[in-house]
């Protein structure tokens, strides 16, 4: 990650109760890709792509009776200059690795269904929903990408998603083939019963 990036420090001040407002702020910050640096303090790269998320966080803070301070920072030394980029990059790498692991779990589930020869439309629909979740998740991860961070993990994640799509397409073909054979058998049985 480029160490010349400017950083924003976001400090939320929220009433202790009700906690749901504080939790909503935390969730929105995490969704934006902000990294926690201290209790109530978060960091994001200073980039216009994060402005809508910061506006949502500010709105949530106000709605909950609190406030959000957004401060632009300038590091004073080399150590300070690498701390936030390293935290941000580590968070992105962890997210991409978790996504890749979930793609592996998805492909394992497809393999188990094939091994059990569980070729039903109900199971196919369930697997399609799981793939849809992965597709929505990668879109969220892409929104958090910044500059040149975690590019190898992001690329590996896209490859894992493509393999997941291919696995589901293969499974769908097996389901449709099994349903066609089943329906042909039922038609033959009905014809034999009429004769």
C-alpha cells in the first residue's frame, strides 16, 4: 500500500444506552472497511469512495444521540506512517482469506451432494442461494478495496468464486439430467400401465 495516503480518523461518541445505536455505528464502520485503532476510534484512507459511508455513520451517530468527529491525519514519522496502512491491509487480507475459505466450503458442499447423488431442485435452489450470498459478499469486499492492497488475495478470491460458479453449474446439469430421467421413467410407467 502506498504510504503517502492520507488517513481519516473517525471518533464516535455515543450514549451508553441504548446499545443498539452504538452497535449500528460499529457495523456501518466495519461494512465501510474502517479499522478500529482504539475504543471508539476508527481509521479509513482519505478517499472520496468512502464519503458515502462516512455520511451514513454520521447520520447513525446523530440518530442515536451522539456525534462523529472526522479528522484528517498526517504522520509525524515513518513508524506512524506505516501503522494505519498495515492495519488496513491486514484487515483486507483477512477478509479475502475468509471469503476464499467460504468458497471452499461451498465447493465441498456441492461435492458432498454429488457423492450422495442428491439431485433435487430443492437442494439446487439452496445451493443457488448460497452462491448468491458469496456473490453479494464479494461486491461488499470490492467496495472496501483501496489502492494496491491485498491484490493477490483479491485475485485468488475472484478465482475461488469462478470455481464455485463452475461447481454449481456442473451440479445444476446433474440435477436437470436426473429430473429428466426421472420424468422420462414416469412417462414410460404411465404408458405401460395404460397398455
